C-alpha cells in the first residue's frame, strides 16, 4: 500500500479519533474526574493519541523519500503531537466558498485567516484545559475553574498579562510560555497577511504600468524570429530564451 | 427600487440614527439611569439598532447577486452590528483633502490611517461604555466610573495590561477579549501600512532602473510589426501579446 | 526674507533653545522645585516653547503654498509641540558615516534606525519627567522618584505593563496612553524596517534573474530603430515609448 | 598573519572558551557561590571574557580596512560583549540540512529562524542568570530562585508582564529593559520573516506571468543584432545594454 491510499483510508477514523480525544480530555478536566471515570477518560485520551502517532509513523514509513516527507509535512507532525488540531481541517469547506479564491494571493490569505483563526480557537481551548488540570489542586493557585482558565488563556495569548490570574506550577507555566510565544507568532501572521494585502492593493493599477511579463518577453523573441522568416532556417531563432 | 438608490436615500437618516444610538447609549451608561429614563434610553438604542439591521437586510435583498454583495460589503455588516461605527464615515472629508492622494499607495495608506484611527477611537469609547455597564454593580468590581473605564480600555487595546483595573464579570471579560484581539489587529494594520510605505520609498529611484512595464513590451511588439511594414499583411503581427 | 533663509538663520538659536528647554524642565521636575526657582524654571520652559511656536508660525507664513508646506513638514510641527525632539537632529552626523548609505533602501533604513532610536530615547526621558511631575504629590501615587519613573516608562512603551507602578492621575494616565500607542507605532516601525531589509536580501540574486529594467526596454526600442536604418526617415521610430 | 588565518586558528579555542564562560557563570549564579569557589568562578568568567575581547581587537587590527571591517562584523562585536552567543554558531549544522536551502529567500528565512531561535534561548537563559544574581539578596525582591527567574524572563521577553514577579534593583531592571526591547525586536523579526514568506508564496505563479528578467532583455538585444547579420559590422550591435 502506498502513502496516498493510506491517507484516504484513514481520513474518517482520524476525524472521529480527534473528536473522541477532545471530548475525553474536556470531560476529564472540566468534570475534575476521580476514580474509575478518570481511568476511562485517561485511557480514551491515551488510545486516541497513540492512534495519531501510529498514523504518523506509518505514513513516514510508507513515504518514498522519508527525509523529504518529514520536511514537507509539518502539519502531520503537529496533528500527531496535538490530535485536536486536526479539527481545524473541518474548516476546509470555508476556504472553498465561491468567490474567496480569485487571485493566488487572496486564496493564500483566506487560507491563513481561516486556518489561523481555527488554530487560535483550538489552542486557547486546549491551553485552558491543560492549565486548569495543572493548577486546580496546587496550593496557592487561583486558576481553579474553567471560565477563569479560558479568560486567563485569552489574556496570555494576546500577551496582555493583567496578572489577576497567574499559574504557579511548572506545568501551568509551561502552558503559559507556549501561549505567549504562540501569541507572538499569531500576531506576526496577522500582520504579515495584512502587509501582503496592502502591498497587493497598493501596486494594483493600470495594466500598462505593471512589470512586463516573461510571457511578453518570449512573445517578442518569437516575433523577431518571425521577421527573420521561414526561408531562413540558419537564422537566429535556434534556441528560445 | 435598486440598491444604489436605496443607499443614497438612507444616507442622512442613518447618520442621524447613529448619533441617536451613541447619545442614548452614552446617556444610559454614564448617568447610570434607572426607572422610566432607562426605559426611554433602552428603547432609543433598540430602535436605532433595529433600523440599521433592517437597512442591511433591505440592501442584501435588493442586491442582484446576494452572496457576492455579502462578501463585498463587510463594512455594511459591521455598521449593522455596531451602528456607531458609521460615524467613522464622517472622516470621509479628511481623506479628500488636496495633496493627500497623489499615488495609489499613498491614497490607500491615508485611508487606512484616517479610518483606522477613527475605528480605534469609536471602539475604545464603546468598549468603555460596555465594560462600565457590565461591571458597575458587580460585587468585587473596580471599574466603576467612566474615567477608569476609558483608562482601562486604552491599557487593554494596546495589550499593556497593567492589572490595576480588571473586569470580573462574563460580559466585561468578553469586552476585554474583543479589545485585546482588536488591539493585535490594530497594531498589525499600523505595521503593515508602515511596511508598505517603507518598501515604496526604498524602491523609488532612477526611472531607468524600475522594472520594464507591460506597456513598453507592447510598444516593442508594435515597433517590430512596423519593421515588417504595411506591405506585409501576412506578417507575424497577427495577434498582439 | 524667504523661508530657507529664515531656517538657516534659526538653526543655532533653536538648537540652544531646545537644550535650555530640556535643562530647565529636567531641573524643575527632578529637583522638585518650589518658590522662586520654580518660577524661573517655568519661565525658561515657557519662553523656549513659545520661541519654537513662533518659529513654526513664521515659517508657515513665509511659505509660498501654506497648505502644501503644512503637509510636507510634519517634523516642524512635532518640534513646535515638543521642542526637545529637535535634539534628535544632532544624530544627523551618524547617518552620514561612510559606508552606511550604499543603496537607497539601506540609507532609508539607517535613517529610520538612527532617528527612530533617538526619538524613543527622548520620548521615554520626557515621559518620565512628565509622569513624575504629574504623580509625585498625588494621594495614593507610587511613581514618586525619577528612577522609578524611568523604569515605568520603559515598561509602558514596550506595552509590557508589569503593574508594579501605575499612574493614578489624569495627567499621568494621559502620558501612559501616549507611551502605549507610541510603543505600538515604534514596534511597527522596527518590524516594517526589518521586513524591508529581509525582502531586499531575499530578492537580491543573480543579475540575469532580476526584473528587466525600463532602461533595457528603451535600449531595445532604440536598437530596433537602428535596424530600420538612417536611410528610412518614414520608419517606425517616430515616437519612443 | 592575515585575519582569515587568525579566525580559522581561533575557532576551536573560542568555542571551548564560550562553553567555559557559560558553565562558570551558571555555576556561580545557580549555586549562589561564596568564598574561594566564587573567586574561582569569577576568574574563569573574567578570563574567558577577556579572551573574547582580545580576539576581537586582534581581528580589528589585522583587518585591511578597519572601519569597513567594524561595520561588516556586528556579530563579532556581539560575541565579544556576550561570549555565550557564540554557542549559536553550533546551529550552523542545522541550516545545512539538505532541502532547507532551495531558494535564496528560503535559505535566508531558515537562517533567521534557526539563529533567531538560538539567540532567544541563549538570551533568556543569560537574562535569567543575570536577574537572579542581581535580585537574590536584595531586600523586598521576589525573584530568588532560578526557576522563577526563567519564568520571569519568558514573561518579560514576550512583553506579557504578568507582574507576579518584578525586579526591584537597578541591575535587575536593566536586564528587564534589555529583555523587553529585545522581545520587540524578536517579534519584529518573526513578523518580517513571515511577511517575506507570504509575499513570496502569493507572487509565485505561472512562469509566463512573472516579471520579464534582465537575462531575457539581453537575449532580445542579442537576437536583434543577429537579425542585422554577421555581414553588417557597422550595425547597431556595438554595445549591449
């Protein structure tokens, strides 16, 4: 079996697995499970996570050039490490709406906006769950319910940092560091996308003032060869730029 | 009636409605109205808001291609959701000042700066009203007068977050999340506009070193055809790039 | 007298005035003057400030097209409002160092970096003085010595906002709002300058792959006319694109 | 001896010296040394630092054009001031991985990402050591162990500024100012690199629509000269643009 076949067969199972992962982890943390229900939720989280890692390893094994495949599929690695990110793929439909993909630049920016927004929502939700799990039972912690954890995640990912709620555990602070650096990258993506849009708008003008294209240069060369005429086989038209 | 006719007829009523909306909402919140005056102010806010939503629905209905109209008029949707944003349109005059629109890029940047600045002022003012309305009577809240609410909005929209004043209600925190993400987008717009200006300045130089234009390429093709001469109708000049 | 003559005659007096302004204001605030010395310092600040405003009005009056002069000289307006900003002009020498102005883009970026850095230093220093003057004797204020004021200004201009020191007066908060928005514009300028540098570096490559220039297009047109020959006055070379 | 010979001979000694510097400074601060061990660590730090400064002075002396060498080697100056930064050079290998340097822009961005990431890690680590050394024994300080110092450095470099831990000494605040401005430059570099990537992606399209190249323009000129023919030595092909 080759890698594309594997990918197409695994699409549905992996979508279901990412939903199971999200539901089990949310249930585990928000309900603050103890005893047997906690064990059940932990097993569900572990099994779905392992499922994603196995999928990644199988795809890497099936690839013809593994180092090349590894470089070309950072998204697959991100899905293996954080399975719920795969839910962002459901936004695929939005980027396909008619009229949103006119130019290459517009299509790229629409994709960045839609998937970028999706990644932010998923990361803020996951970070809220993780920080709540880490902090809830720590002495001196004040991030002890899910509403507060969500509020704290938003304050942190935008690098606002009011300081009304602050993590006190190693795990909670690791989540915070991820959110803060993630927030800087997020704001960089927003700015860069806006810059691309403004630059495209600013340079769009009269067609006669756009840079001459390579196609036009080739047309000029062909025209000159035409001048030399069909009765001139030793003419200068041997190789076309 | 077609959509442009409707738009031109509604310009004045909508401008008045946005002023009424702003005045009624400011009065309601800053004076902390109770009893019958509160009811009057709430009715004024509701009626003007509904007026804007009706206007949006009518324009969408009158449009020939509704999906296309929906995509092309995000501003109209923003006005329907936040009527006071329409006040920003009064800045129209500023962007028309002589000498500010020389190049296409300069006109775009002037527009972004003027409307962007207007949107920031209106949003910070509205956010101050909303957070004050949400927090004022909540237990443990410290954003309890309009001056403090304005100060807190500026600290939040710039993602500084001193933490001297912090919202404690769900509604107040929702306003904060809007301000923080709005602030990131605002700083992205400023950066992207500056980048466009620097790139235009850096590339502006000797005309001979600018990229050749499509107009020049067409001129070259025409000149070659001229070489072939008018007495050569079967010449290579059949179709021009 | 025309405007350039006025400017050249006022260069030295204005430089001295900006130093007097800075010294008098620093002395007034840092030494927390009272009684006659305070009056002397206030008079010095007022006189130098008025001197700058008069200079601006005279230049505006002498200009041929006043509206055009107003638009073209935002720096002169900034100097009139904040005389010490003029000290930044002393950095002129730095941008003239040999080897720093090779390309047009490099010269622009060097200028932005040198003057931008100078403006940040001057603004942080001025903001520290202003916030100290505003807060020092206010009840409940904690920005009460110059070292703390400098530290607070740096924390605010970078939009970090630790919250260990926070202004409590209207004037102090106005300074903070200026610093926070100034900081966002500052970080935008840094980012945009870096983006311009990276884009220039990324596109610099083999000369054959650079876009064809307008000069080359003109050379091609001239060459084609040469083909038609000097004995062909009715040739196609009538007008050159 | 010329400068390149010196550089190649000093590569290994300087790498060892930067590791010794890092180990001695870490040991000094984290173990909070007193008495003779502190003296040993301080001597090691001083000796390695002086070694780096001597290396810089020797290279500057050996250079043919010293002012030019000074401008062209800001990195060497940075290594002399902060020897551990030299560890970042070990990341050299990463940027050489196959497949990461396809286009000039991609190679530049890979280099920025790898070295930029390395510089951030080294600076955050060094800042944590420095702030801990400065604050640990100060009255009223709360940054008193290395874990807290690391957490505080991350919160500061991202300009989040929760305010749960804040430096109170002059030296600690100087470290903070460096981190905050460094963080703004860091986020500027991230944004500018992303912008370069998006702009390259957005403009990459059908080859026929790329701007015509200078190489093509030269090919056209050569072709026209070919038309004039080898039997036309006085032809217009004398000088090629």
